[in-house]
């Protein structure tokens, strides 16, 4: 009989609860603990029938998991990751792995030095639709990809910000939502070479923006360019347009909705004819 992988989940918030449910439903995994300092965390641990700890240190002193899932607030990811690395415990860290470059590099260097595996929760590249899109793009059927343009909008109700960490630095649309789409773009079209960005907190005036961000991304692979517009101030369908060197483009509503898929949109041949 295959021995089940013993896992602990750090954080019993919105995403932590989902991880807990998935671990409980996985025959090859065993949830052994929930780590969360709040009464909600204690309640969830009791409901799951597992041990509850208020800190990673308390858990590791009592029981050692084969791996942990870090689903704490963004600002705690690096500290939680460093604790796991120091204890030699592999970790799946929810995106973002860090909320600034220096901290992220520190965590990665520590993990590499000690040989402790870290994984970031970029799961959407594994979606069958995204996998198929990559297959089509790399086949050359579309022609040469020149420009990628994405738009992502949704409306966050005021009560979403009742949780204080969501109003602070480290919690903003890029880290909470757009990061998935940036990873999709990296997966489909190549890594990022340079970024220019603007942000605004004009709607609610929180310490961190929540309204809109514009990113212009230069990508190394085949010198492709991309742009992204996003925000939390209104509702719009997310779109992804891929412009190629043929009289067509690929349009998909897969930005943050990767299950929807893509369609080819024919363009006017005359628009592609040389002008006198």
C-alpha cells in the first residue's frame, strides 16, 4: 500500500480552506495539521479532525509533515517559507512567493543552499485549455506572434477590504489576481525582459492600489511585446488578444477564466495590405 504524503496547511482563510478541502479529498495525501493563530483556524482544524497549532514552530516541535502548503496573507509568505526551509520541509507557497524582490531572492537563495524544494501556486498553466493553447502557439499554425494584449477587470465589494491585510502593501490586484495571468503569459509567450507600470488608489485611497494597473511587458522570446490593463473598480469580461503576422488574431476570455477557451477572429485583409 502506498504511504500517504503527510501535509499541513498554514492559513485558514479563503484560499487555505480550499487547500484543506483538496488535501482531505486526495487519497494519496493526509492532512495532519492546520496552522493558524485565529479561532477560525481552530474551528476548521476540529472540523477536519486534525491538530491545530498557532505557529509553525509549535507544529514542527510536535509533528513533522512531509510538506506544507502556505496560504497565509501575502506579507507572511517569506517568513513562513524561511521557517520551512530552516526545518528542511518542502513547501508549496501560494502566489506571490514574496511581496518584494529582495525578500523573494533571499528565500530562494536559502532554499537552494539547503536543498529544500519550494513551489509557487501557479496552477493555471496546467489547465487543459492553457496546455492546448501552448501547443497551438508553438506549432506555428498561427504564424509569428507579435503582440499580446490582456485586460482583466472585476469589482471587489467594500467588505472584501474589511480584512486589514488586503488594504496594505503586498495585497493588490497584481499579486492577488493578475499574477495568474502574468504566469500564463510567461508560459505561453516567454519570460519577461522589462516592465513599465502605473498604479492608482483613487477609488478607496488604501495604502495599496485597488483600481487599475497598466503593464507593458517586453518578453525575451522572439522579442514579443505585451500589455495588460486591470483593476478592481468595475466588472468587465477578461480578454486576451494575440496579434500575429497573418490577417487573423486569437481572442480568448481566458484571462482569469482559463476554462472558457479561445477563438480565431478574422481581420480585414485590406488592413494588412501595403499602403501606397
